[in-house]
């Protein structure tokens, strides 16, 4: 159910203080609307655009999970339905983030990529031809480059650029990167953290290169 996650820090003795910014697959939950002996599983999806895979989840163990949609940039929290009490909803949201974090260790630490490193990785892959941006990637990059030029590269402007055009035609790596940055910028602590500042600065370089057609023709 959960797969291919990203993290920000090496695991400390206790993960509770660590800020997590993870790429996960579909997020499922038990359907409590029906007495189903087979345990029907339903899937959370973005309330704005309906996307259910991939998702970017953020937060710290012990907090309620926060989800950023890699398609439209919307930030949302899961709703388990009217039959689940508010207190239970809060607990389930905390448990869901814990499950995602546990998946990092289950899936293997060395396979993870910190969100602040992703812009540099895509820049390198752009230069070497390992990443071939789609038209939708370039269009989004140009919008973001304009936002940087006007000095408004914040969570709202990045999310707004993500929702314009054809988000489902962007490459997943670029969409997940953007969602991770929206999540970090939206966090009260990480919003001013040096890792986030580094990621935003490197994203600026990436989108400027996307906005300029010259790098796209360079192997």
C-alpha cells in the first residue's frame, strides 16, 4: 500500500522529532459504512482533483498526517467518514503518519532521497539526459520561473502553478518534488529551515533552466 518514500533526515534515536516529507503510494482505510466481513478497503483521494497515487505526506510522529497532492498542489487531511468520531479521526490521522514513517525503515533506508536534494538531482538528470521533461513540465517550470522572478515563490504560488495546465502529464519526479516543497514551506518550523531554503533555491535554478529551451537540447 505504501511505497517509494522520501525523508529529510537520518533516523535519530527517536523519530518523533524528525520532520518527514514522504512520497507514498495509495493510502487505504477500512470501510466502516458497511458490515463487510471481507474487510473492504477504500482509498483516500485528493478532494480537489481526485488523485490517489502518488501522495506526499508530511509531519512528525505524534502529529496528524498532512497530505499534499502532487497533481494540483492541494493540502488536505484524510476524512474517515461520518461514522468515525472526531477524536477517533484525530487518532487515525496520527496513526496513518506513523505507518508511513515505519514504511521508511521497512522499505530500506538507503533507497530514500531527501526532499531538499531532489532539485539538484533533477538538474543533474536534465543536463545528462536522464530526465526528459514533458511539455507539461516545461509549462509548469515557466510559470514557476515567473513566480521566482516576481519574488512570490511561496507555498501558495508553487501550488497554484502545479494546478495549471495538464498536471497528470508532468513527470512524477517533478510533481513529487513540487509537492514536497509545498509541504515543507507550509510547515511552521520547516518553512524557515535551511533545508527548505536550500530546496527552494535549487528549485529556482531548475525552473529557470526549464524556462530556457537551451538546456533541454544539451545532452
